[in-house]
């Protein structure tokens, strides 16, 4: 299995109704910069780590609730002491 990281940022105006954070979603024009192996100053990438515009995403509250419910059911049970 390959390791990965999900980078989050503050939620945009659409998703803020559900949660305070959201994954960073890079604009396609920024892919090459993000993936460049020769970035001299990593701080130069920080402006990319912003919420994507609300008009570029859709929210499905019913789907979110189902995902949360599924995650809750999969949590390991705490053992009684």
C-alpha cells in the first residue's frame, strides 16, 4: 500500500454548513507546480492550500450523513475495564 496524506483547509461557504474543514482541491492549472520536484521554496506552494470556490463543488447532505453513520459503525468498540 502506498502512503498518502489528505491536506485540509478551512471549508468554503458551501461546505461550512457541514464541517469547518475540507480537503484542499487543486485547480488543474496548479497541478504541474504542485508536482514539481524542483520547488526551491516550499512556502511558495502555500497559496495553493486554500478552499476551492463553492461554485466548483456540489454537496449531498444525505451522502455525508451515510458516510458518517458508516464510519461510526466501523469504529472499534472500547473494551470494558
